[in-house]
């Protein structure tokens, strides 16, 4: 089940408002797998500083979840692959949903012909 399926819209609205009120310089992010075959990343909720870039977020995911060196992780937001240079503040302004969260989907693919 996705985060949206598990929690009602009212709950998600209240949660995002509380987070933004308590942490005004951080972005509430939900990061879920795109396909059932993708590996599970244990944590789906993140609170990311507005100045952090998407490329650095990818680096942290690779580091914390020890993806194989032959695996590439790809992040999409509403079917769009944003540039790694975008900061989360900009991503939030462009792609946040009505409930106040930024939803990111990840996919892990084999790279380098492996």
C-alpha cells in the first residue's frame, strides 16, 4: 500500500502542516518504489532541508542502503525526471501535492550492461 492509500487526506494535510510549522526550512518528502520488483528502502518519510539537491539525496540513498555498484537509482516526480541540480525547495514549489507532501518514486535498474 502506498502512503496515500494508508492515510486519509485529512491526516496527510494535518501531518504536513505540523511538519512545515515545526520545521519551516525542511521539506516533507515521501519516497516510494515505482515497481513491485524494486527493492524496498526501509524508510519512506524524509524531512529534507530546502537547500539539499536531488543529486545529494540520491547519494544518501545509495550510501545508506548499499545498492550494488551495478545498480542505478532513478527518481521521478509525477512521471518527470528532475535534474539532480534542483534543490528540494524548488522541487517542492514545482511538484508538491495538495496534501503538502512532495512525492518521489524511485526505481532501481541494472546499469553498465550488468
